[in-house]
């Protein structure tokens, strides 16, 4: 049986899950894995194309399976897609794990994600869509998280440092 991931990163798109995840993996000498990348590799097409060609519900099914597999197999740092926590079964699998919610406010989100062409959920009116998305999701991120780290004024290095501190992984 695997011992489970060292760290699981959740949070909205643009919150820095991939950048911070890669930094954390380097610091811990552990492998990094990203469920969005797993889906792209398995499907042989980009996420935006999956949304357009097959619709969001189909993407969510692929995501549910990808997250389940990664949680069972991966023992390093794992980043989940921003909407993974929408699934109740996924939230149940996250219970008790070292889950970190990378939060950020709306203005920071719009700055970072910009017009979001590669992110189908923010393609039309990023600011309004962001607000709606966070209203629907904030409580779910909080529910699964052991630790919440506000990323607004922090560099990726500072965020990584705050996570290692909070999870007491500094000396590993
Ligand atoms: C999504 C976030 C994206 C990707 C897809 C849907 C979401 O992942 O899974 O576009 O619903 O928030 P990132 O958070 O890694 O950008």
C-alpha cells in the first residue's frame, strides 16, 4: 500500500499550484505530479479541447479518475486541477491528507490568469466568472484543506516556504 502524497495542492487556476508544486518537490527531493498533465497525456489533447469537443461533464469524469489514481499511487507532491474539489467522492478521498489550499483574491486572479484563453472557464468575462466560480468553490477548498496559504503578496518561493512551515516538513 502506498503511503499517500506528501503534499496535495488545491486552489483556483492561476494560484500557482504547478509552480509552487515543482518548487516543493525540488525542496523535498520528491517527485511532482499534476492531474491536469495526467489527463492531457492520457487523452493526447489539451484540456481546452476536451471541454470544447466533449463538454465539461466528460472532463470531470476523466478528472475524477485521474485524481483517484494519483492519490493512490503518488507519494510526492501532487497538484489537482482547480475544479477537482467539486466532486464529492474526491473530497472524501482527500479527508485526512496534507491538503494545502492556495488562495488569492479576485484582482490578483485576473492579473495572473489574464484573459484566460487557455482556460475555458474564464474565457468570456474573467472577473465576473472568477467571482461566481469562487462563490461556488471557496467553501469546498476550505473544507478539504489542512492548511490555507494566501498567495497574493508572495513569490512562489515564499509560498513554498510557508507550506513547508505549516506542514512541518522543513527538516525533511
Ligand atoms: C479548471 C482548472 C484547470 C483545468 C480546467 C478546469 C477549473 O486547472 O483543470 O481548465 O475548473 O478550475 P488549473 O487549476 O491547473 O488551471
